[in-house]
């Protein structure tokens, strides 16, 4: 066990004493419990309410609508400016061709 000396404002000290007494435990036990609970909250997964998820989705859709879509000429201009690099050794021509076909299929959808 470690020991920690802590300076507290008098009002907080009195509140902690009151809470410990109401729980029927020592001040030390109560402070350890309160700190443990607070630390555990940092590692707890909280579900996001459905309403909040819907709000986020609506905000995202509104942002997409506000941004608009790029015209084919704008897309081509950006692609023309990209840097062409050599494929990694593991990416043989067959795998590259499959990726390219997958990208073409996805762009048609």
C-alpha cells in the first residue's frame, strides 16, 4: 500500500467526512472508493444514445450536402496532380488488376 499526503480545502474535507459517515465507512475507505470509481469511469465503455447517433448522422448528411459533389473534371484534375509511385513488391500485377477492377465497380455503384 502507498501513502499519500493530500491538502484539501476545508469544505471539501468536511463534505468527504459527511459522506463517509453516511456510508458507515472511514474517511480513508471512502476516498479510496471515490477515486476508484472515478478511475473506473475512464475505462468504461458507454453506449451512445440512439437519438445522439441520429443527430450525428443528420449533421454528417447536412455537411455532405453543403460540400456538394466534385464534377468529373474536378476529380480528373486532382488525380492528374497525384504522385505516381511504384507498387510494393507484394502487390503483383494480378492483385493490382483486382484492386483496380474493385475500384471501378465501386465507382459505378
